[in-house]
């Protein structure tokens, strides 16, 4: 079939190799009925390669010694719009009611011939993997293989009032397709209808009621152009897959609609009626300026302006100008050509990517590893892992759950099942299910992933981190050892250490705002005055529903808010070679004063020489005033470049004592 369009000295293997270098990978060559058949892989954006005519164009562009045949020239002329339309009157009436159909043409035969297709056509269909059926059906399939334009034959007498209406399906409509399956149609499905009911799924498959049979005498041949995304959506929702839909989904040339009917008429050998050609939406390709100097630079090889222009013209493009910068108009069969780089790639394809010279890389190299927000996210993950938590990765589609956030749920229009009906709006349900599957006790999990919702501004996609902890966080190492179970304060400590890794202090605001958590054991997490998350103990009712211990603690933070504006690296002070000194303070303070307030006063009084502080003792004995407790705090002090003297360390301690006095704290 390829040799019908191209005069070439290349054999099948050489043609396969040539097409492979042009971007159409040769999967293999199979001998079928004594002739080599090429199995080509066509990329999803190259629908023009799904025809013998389209691949012939590539061979002619890549091999200057090949020549087009008369059949190729006639096909090219028809695609260019020179089509014979003389014939008898066409009784059909065509109406297009959807923008998803940009062109619809048809021709009528009042006395359609019956019988078998010529032996050569049947043979070529078999070699292409198709089963010969009848003359009319075989010719539509043959033209599709030749030109890439799907055709569909209707029995005109089975069309109510002889009308064709291209529209979206109406609620409650059904259609039984040629494979015998009945389909319930949805309003977004594009259908070919007669005056009353659907008779075919546009671009996918015909209906049983209008099928061409051996008794068909009046033939109406359809050739149309449909928007690829509409065909793909309908085909997937109906669970159908055909040679026609495969081509429409990858875009066919709208200028080939009438050309395919003319080729069918030629093969049938019987003139039909005048063509009806409704063409409401014509393609509008945009011209693009291309610099041949830039093309050589991007491709890494010298290609002259004359060569580059010739390559583009051989691919069917209109090139205006003779200077370095020209204006190129892409052809209608190449909707994928949009930017200058697309045309430069075409120049490289034809010239030959294998001709790019070998050269050592040059220039500067960047530091490896994640940078920016990804680097901060990695530090967040590492901090949580160091604290004893195990990371899980769950599916973003799931069912409803009692730990879902209160934001509006969204999901696919056609879910694969009820358990995959919604996009998650929280990571906590997945953590709870994973914990329950793994026993529900002494388990500490976290996950970082996307969550999805909808608000007044539209659809929202954000990254979140969630933690779940129940039981002892540290494994028992010694006989008789007793460790506290995970609770609100243990989780608070985990979050403190985690946020330190990305340069933030933990600030909590005790508010009961999340119905998933215990009303009196939860808090909002604040960063620089913004609410970035929530933490607390699971609500008792939800604990029963999820079969988790009532002491389970949870937290979820918005990673995008947390890391918004953070630098890729946090400034770290220089390490001092001088030793640190330690001073302990026992502070008598009201129980109503948060430790965070006390910590702030200690840092205020100590200044920059305070390297670290920690709480080592809490005492609330009977000999202390009512409402007071004693806190033991350690100060670790260090200077850079010199040692601390005892006098200097004691002076810093006194400054801390004075700062604590402002909140009513005294030393014991």
C-alpha cells in the first residue's frame, strides 16, 4: 500500500528504519501472505501517522530520492480542497447542533452495489489485521487505512425522514451499537441522530438500527471531523474502542473529510449524489516565526537556511521569507505544531538526529539534590522519620470517611467504583485505615501528599502532612521499663522537633474547631500568626467507628502554607571551638503561665550566648503555694572565639532571673 503512494528504492526494512528516525518507531516486520507488513508505533499527538498517506509524506520528506506517485498527487490535491462534486441530488438533510463537530459531509447512492470487495482490497485488509465483511464496509475501512479519515455507511432507508442531526444525547436516550451492546447515553455524549433518535456514537461506532446489510439499496456515506477530546470522553464512558475512535482521539485532518468520500467514490466506481458539506468551524492554524540560526544552536549541528526551509516545505508547510527568520504556517494535519521549538524539531527530524556530532558537555553544573521548597519538604520528612514515625503512601482516590475534612468533596465524573469515588481532602482517613490494618496499637504513621477540595474560588489542590500516633513511641529496651503512651503532649513534642527542622517554633492556640478531634484536647497550629494545621486527640465517637484506641492523637498541617516563602537553606550559626558552660535555675511560677512564655523570657534575658535550654524537672509538692509549681531549667551558654568565665556565666543567669521576674517567676 505504501508503494502505491511512493516510488522508492528502499525495501521494507529500510523504510522501517527511515520512519523510526523520523519519530515513528518500527515495532517489527511480519511476513503475512508473502508480503512484509510493518508494525509502526505512532505517538499520541501524531494522528497524521495513522494512515498510509501520512507515512508516505514522511518517507518523501526524509528520502529525497523517493518520488510521489499519481495516487499520492491525487490524494494531496483532494486534501487541498480540489474535489469533484458533480452528481445527482442528495436527498439527505444535515444539521450540526454542537461545536464538537466541526465538519460533516455525506454523499448518497440510490442504487448501492452489493457483493464482495475486490480481491486486492480484501487481501490488504487481512494483512492489516481486519476481517473483510462486504463491499461497502470494506471500502470504508480501506479508505481509513489509506487516508486516515474514518467513514461510516448508513442504510438511508433506516433514517427517519432522511435526516442527520449531530447533537448531544438527551436524558434517557439509549443506543444499541453494532457490537450488540445497549448503552445508556449521557448529555455529554455526542451522537449522530436521525429526525427522532440516535443512530451512531459520533466518531466511535454506528448503531444497529441503521446498519448496512446485504439488503441495503440506498447508501448514505458519512465523513466528518469531531473534536478529539469529545470522542475520547464518550468512548471511555461507553467502554468502546474502535479503529475510528483511535484516530479521532489523536486528531484527523479536517481537510480530509471530503477527500475520503471522493476516494471511496473512486474505488466504488459508481458516481453518487452531490456532496453535502457542512463546515461551520474551520481550522485556524497560527503562523510562527522560526530562526534558522536558533535552530542550528538548539539542535547542536549546522543546518543552512536553504536546507531548513526545504525540510519544512517537504513536510507540507508554507514558508514565507528567505532570511534567517521566516514565517511558517503549519498544515491542518499537524495541530501539534505551536511553538518555534516544534518547527525546529521538525527540521532536526528530517535532517537526521543521528547527524548530531558528538561533543563533550560544557558550561556550569548545579548542585545536585532537591532545592527550594522540595528541600524543605525533605527535611520535614527526615525529621518525622527520626522521631520514630513510619511513612505510608496511599491512593488519592477513596470513599467517604469519618475523618474527612469539612471542605467540599470532589471526584471523577465516572469513578471506577464506590471506594474510588472521591479525591481525598485529608490524609487522616488513610492513616487511620493503615493503623487499623496493622493492629491499631503501638503504631506511629505519617504521610505527605496532595489533598483536594473545592471552595468559592474553584478547585483547590494543596500538599499536606498528617501524623497518627498511638501507644509507646519509643520501644521498650529494659525489663521493667515503663514509658508513657503517646498523648497530646507527646505529639506536641514531636511537632516541636519537626518544625525546628524547617526553622519555625511551634505555637499553639487552644480552640475547639475540628469536629474530628476531642473538643477539649485539641489546638490549632500557628506559624507567624497564620493557622497552618490542627492537632489533638481523636474524638471518642470516631475512635469507636475507626476501631482505634481513644488515646490516639492526630495532627495535620498544610505543607504549602508551612513552607511558603522559606529559603532553600536555613542560616546555621558557625560552630564554636570553645566549650559551653551550664547553669541550672529552679523557678517558682504560676501554673497558669505557659512554659512557652517562660522560655521566651529566658531567651530574652540570656541573649545570643544562649545556645540551648531545656526543662529537666517539674515539682509540685505540698510545701509550695497554691497554684504554683517549680520548674528546673538548664541553660547552655557558649561564646564564639573565647571561653566563658564563671563571673560572666553567673551574670547571664542573673539577667535571666530579672527577665523572669517580669512574669512573676522567682527562683527557689
